[in-house]
């Protein structure tokens, strides 16, 4: 995972509203993270950071961040994000008592 992608994920986590993502509710946290990530995506932030056009897909209890195919380059998976369950993922997210963050 690149430093730019980590920064983007951390920004989306920082923007999460605590009312919609209470501690221990990983399903709500995933939805709120997607909402905040999508707001950044709508503003073109990932492209501006040099990450290209990204999509977030749900795969079971994990979120997958992929770069879409463009300019002759194939699409590829950039990160797997898991909330509360770090198994088989590049980015494990947990609540530290104050907010959700990369653990």
C-alpha cells in the first residue's frame, strides 16, 4: 500500500461521524467509512493525490480498494480493509476509544 493511499484512508476515517459509527459496530463503521471515502472520491481527491480513479467494493466483511483500468494499464487491487477483524487484509481498522483508526 502506498503512503498516498494510507493518507486517503486515514482522512476518510478522520472524517467519520461518531454518531453513525459507534465503537464496536463494525457494520456501521464500514458504511460510514464508505460514505466519507465516496465524498473524497466525488471531489477528485484520489486523482489529485496521484492514485488514479479508485472504486471501493464490498467483499464479505471487508472493503476492497481497486484502481480502475485506464490509459492502457489494467485495473488492480490496492488494499483490503477490515474493520475489527485484521485477518487477511492490508489495512486493519479498530476503534481506539476515541475514533476508528488504522491499527
